[in-house]
C-alpha cells in the first residue's frame, strides 16, 4: 500500500476491553452437619454471588456460595440437609493488557463461564464432617478508555462518492 503526502495518523480515544483472562478452579470445602452422617444422598451448589476488583495487574474476585449436602444419619434411618455458606477469593492474572489503556477509569467485569458445581462429596473418616469438592470457571475483563491509532487519507481535490451522486443521500434510487 502506498501512502500519499495527505496520509496521516490520528489518535481516537474509545472504550474497549483492555485486558482479559479466565481461570478454572477446583476448591474443597468442609461442611459440618448437625449429626454424624452415615451416607451422602446428594450435594448441590447455589446462590453464587461475586464481585471483582483490580489489585495491581491482578483481578481479585471475592465470592460466596451456598453448599447443600443431603445426608442420612442414625444408621440411615433419618435424613437431613446441611447448608453452609462459604466464601472464596480467586486471583486472576490479566493477559495482554493494553499499554495505552488509561488507568484512572477502569471497570472490572466478572462473568461465570462455568457455574460452581459439586464434583464430589464424601464423609471425612471418623468425623462429623463432609468434604465437598467444587469446580467453576470465571472470566474477567478490564474495560477502559484506550487510544487507537488510525491511518487517515485525505482525498485532496477528489470528490466523495456521495458528492457525485446526491440521490444516495436523498434516498432516491432508480432501482
């Protein structure tokens, strides 16, 4: 491509995704039911809430979720559900951070790519506790103002296509 002397570079400031990353994680939580569990009937995770904040070049995601464990006790003659709210902190390192992104007005966007899910729930041997393994995947985006550098060409004395056929602007067409 050949550029004429009328070619120049312009700087455009716009909002854009200035950094992005995702993180898959597995965490183990200990739930303490009211009774000594005999067997586990099921486990589910719900009521997931979270928010993210930029700390240096890392996004810290602080979240909470409810873990519900259905279990039997007293020799499998009774059942109950143990519910516990647990908290977590995920540190997610941003990749390909735009060096032209203005640091004074950044927004952290957190999305859940894979909702928290129970992988395994098992009774901890010789205890009243249940070990629950949970998986999830989070995506973070850093949105802010950044500079785009754009090459512009000035037509000189050439007329624009719209100038040559004003019917394009008026909405008149022969078609």
